[in-house]
């Protein structure tokens, strides 16, 4: 899954999920960005696939 904010593309990958979530079951719901409880971590695409297997 990927999201773009301005020139930055961020991705969600298995390495950041706690086991109760599967990236294949996720969907993007357009909504304003708010500060609150953190659900998942999105990292810059340039780091995607360079941290752990998954």
C-alpha cells in the first residue's frame, strides 16, 4: 500500500505490522490527516524493502 503527500510517497510494509494486520487486507480511505492514535507506520518509498523480510 502506498500514499502520496506532496512529493513524498510513503508505503506500508509487513515489517511494521504487529501480526494482527495484513498489508494485503488494507485499504486507503480518503480522509483529512489528523493527530491521534497510531494504527500503522508508513515509511518513505526509498526505504521500502530495505529493512526486513516481508
